[in-house]
């Protein structure tokens, strides 16, 4: 690219045509404007270079961020997977513990039930023996009562037989005179009173 100095230092051949002064003035003005453009162009190139460096830097950062993001995703997946594995392991362990507790509870309940059945059986046998003893006692009391009743009947019948025996019949004779029924009762009461 041509520089402003080269524009100013350019020697043109003289001949017919444009005036040299006007051409020099125009070249000076052109050189000034070109110098501005040239400086701006250089500044822009520097800016572009700086921006390119910044862009490169940001791209590097972007790549680092992408790698970090990918790593974070992988780490999060791994963490989630580990958490799921731990959760499954804990769930399996909890399930095993629950089954074991249920099994132990069932065993204990079975032992308690068996013990209760045995205790109930023993108590039932004792009650049945007690009932049987009471039944025996009731039968004995019934038998004793029947025996006592029979003896009493026999005794009473014996006494009745004795009372019905003519030996114990008493005849009372009153010597002398006949009395009326009322007089007889009075006389009997007097005799009874005297005897007492």
C-alpha cells in the first residue's frame, strides 16, 4: 500500500497539462487526507489485532468453559448415578432390614402364640381337672345325700314301725263313773297338771 510520504515525494513529469502548483496543492491535501485514512487504517488494524487477540482469548475461555461445562455435566451425571446407586443400596438395605425385622417379629409372635397356647392348654387342663374334681365331689355329695336320705327314711320308717306297734298302745280306764267329754278333758288336764 502506498504511504502518504510516497504520495508527497512522488515527482511527476512536466509537460502540457495541469498546473504544477495546483497539482502540488492537491497532492498535499490528498496526502493529509490519506495520512488520516492511513492512521485510521493502522489504528483499526491495531484494534482488529487487539480484538482478534481478545476474541482468541475469549474463545479460549469459551473452550475452557465448554470443557468445564462438559466436565460439570459428566460430574453431575456421575454424582446423580452415584446418588442413585447409594439410594438403591440404601433402599435394598432398608428392605433387607425391614424383612429381617418382620421375620424376627413373626418369629417372636409365633413364640408368644405357642407359649400362650401351651399356657392356655395347661390352664385348660387344670380347669378341666378342677371341674372334674368338683363333679366328683358333687356326685359324692349326691351319693352321700341319697345314702343319708335312705338311712333317714329307714330310721323314720323304723320309728313309725315302733310307734305303730300295739305294745305302745295305751288304754286309759277311768274307774267309777262315767263323765262327759268335757268333764273327761278337765279331768285329764288336772291329772296332767298334777304330774308336772
